[in-house]
């Protein structure tokens, strides 16, 4: 398959500044544009869109909230007098991943 050329217009200063950043990141303009096109084809959406909170996909928001809700909460007061190893032991036992006998 033959390669096609993509042409875009922008101020010369933006091109030069953008190419300098891309070089630092190890990319050429062609690689960056190809990656952008790959993402657009893969997701069928514009990957660089700036969205406001109200425009967030409800499924992604639900997944994020579920993740945050699933993070274990520890009352620091329960462990304040323990060193690191003792606190780790207590947490493993509390979660059912170990027993007192495992540490004897």
C-alpha cells in the first residue's frame, strides 16, 4: 500500500516549536500524526477533546467512583502506636490474608 501525504496549515513558529518538543520526545511530526490517526480510528472519537465534568461518560464516571469506593480505608488511630511491620501484620490479619500463627 502506498503512503499518502497529509498537509496542514499552521504558523511557522508553532511548527518549529512543536517539532522541537516532538524531537525531545523521540517523535517526528509524521509519527505523531500517524499515532493521532490510529487513536481516532481505534476509538472513533477525538482523543484530545477537552471535556467538562458534565460531559464525562457516565459509565467511565461510575467505574471511577466504584474504584474510589473500593479503596480500603484505614483508621490511622488503630495503627499509630505500631511500627511498620506490626501495622502490616495487623492489616493482613484483619483482611483475612494471614493469621497470628503465620508470624510465629
